[in-house]
C-alpha cells in the first residue's frame, strides 16, 4: 500500500511567521523614532554640516544675498588665518641669533645621545624637536600685508575659558550645598527651594536689568551700601579687573536654581537606609557626605558639570547687555564675537569657522569631564 510523505513546508511556517513579526516590530520601531530623527537631522545635523560648509567659504552675508554666486570656496583658510596667520613667508634670516642657539643645542643633544651619554631615544627626539622649532617654525614670519593669527581670537577664547572656569565650579558647589541643606521635608525647606529656583525662570534680559541696577555706581544697591559706610562706590562694569567677576556673579545667581533641582533629584534617589546605617556606625556629617552622598550622586555631578560647561560656553546675553563685551574686550566672549562677525561685519564664513571652534571646545571639555568621572567610578 502506497503511503504519502507529509508536506515539507510545515516546519518553515513558524520561521516565516517569526520573520514577519520581526519585520513588523522593526517597522513599528522606526515609525516611533522617525519624528525625532526627522527633527534631529533637520534642525541639528543638517545645520552643523551646513555651518561647516559655510566656514570653508569666503562668504560675505550682504554680497551673497544679492548674488548667490558671490561666495568663494577657500577650504581651511578661515581656520588657518584664525589660528596661524595669513600671507606668512619663511626666511633663514629671521631671528637668526636665537635660531642658531637653538640649533646648536639640538646638535649638542644629538651628539650626547649618539655617544651614549644620555638616552638615545629621548635625546634624538629632543634634538629633532629643537630642529623643527628653531630651524623651521622660527623662520616663519608675516610677509608684506600679512599678519599672525587673529589678534582678538585668543584673547576672546581666553575670556570664554575664564568665564567657564569661574562659573561652572561655583554653580556646582553652591547648588550642591543648597541641595544638601534643603533636602528635607517641611514648609520652610519647600519655600526656600522655591525662592532659590525663582531666578531660573527669568529671562536673560530681566536678569541683566536687575544686575545693572545693582552694579550702577550712581544709584545701585551696592553703591548705596558703600556710601552708607563712607566708601567710594565701585565701578564694576567699566573696570577691566572687575567686569568679568561682575557677569560671573550675575550668572551664578541666575543659574544655580536649575542645578540645585538636579542635585535634589539625585539626592532623593539615595536609599535612606544607607544614612541610617552610617549614623548607627557613628559617622559624622562630613563622613556621611563624603562616603555616602557624593558616591550616590556621582552621575548627577557629571550631568550638572557637563550641562553647565555646554551652557556657559555659549554665554552671550550677560556680556552683551551688562558690559557690551568691554572694557577693551575684557568680557568679550566667543558667541558675541561670532554674532558681531556674522551680523555686524557680514563675514558669515569666518563666523561659521569660529562656531566650529566653539563646538570643538564644548565637545572636548565635556568628553574630558566624562572621562575623568569614568575613572573615579
């Protein structure tokens, strides 16, 4: 009696159904993230690469408005002019006494290294570095009509780094102190948390108006306090040594509330049992803070520091409205310089190149902070 074999397609049916289900899940997943990806690509990724492209052009804003072909591709010339210089030439006679002394030192190091009187690798590396420095780089000089790097660029970068170096640690430390002090129940703590956070909801225009009234040497609050003590009022915003501290103080007052809220959220994630166990072991307040609180909010500290770095590298309103970048560029910052270069001077290509430098500074310091935090975990 003949028998028929079962169909061989049955075992493949579950696999086909699984592949179809996986495909549906994949399509559904991409459908959910598609709105975010579209917005992210359209408003963040595309403007970044567009700015990079503009930075590679001699792009005069007004000229391109009337003639789109007025822009000229110049590659990395904007960055070279910004950091290195323009129309630079090389001459063997430039600074020749110093260069001869450097080359003689290089030869002496190389001879000692070859004779075994010092480490061969280190000596030859030092000699090579001296030859490059004194034999090549020291011979570079601006030609006719040339100049070294943008004379304002490094000053303004230094101002921006100083501002970040002053504000970020101050905000982080003060916000953490307030969060630890107010991390408790009760009406009193709730009211104080609200009071310290209120400044965060103000716009930069309102904040600068408040601090202009405080700093005014004619009728400001500080001026009246000094006069009541028989002292001469301080001219904060027109003093090159005090203008930067003035906008730093205003920024710390304005920004501390949001960092405090982040720290409060991190503190409330620490189990209360850890504090109870520490107190039973006889730990004092400093020991509890050092061995329980700080490790428990380490990731929150990283978040706050990175957030503050990115935020305060982009400082504009305080410098623009309180000091107008002065006196003598003492409070001029990168964002304000970018704004002036693009919209006052019309040099959109150079301004875009400056913006790329600002992006790299923010990225570099943020990655450094996260790397340092990763080593301490």
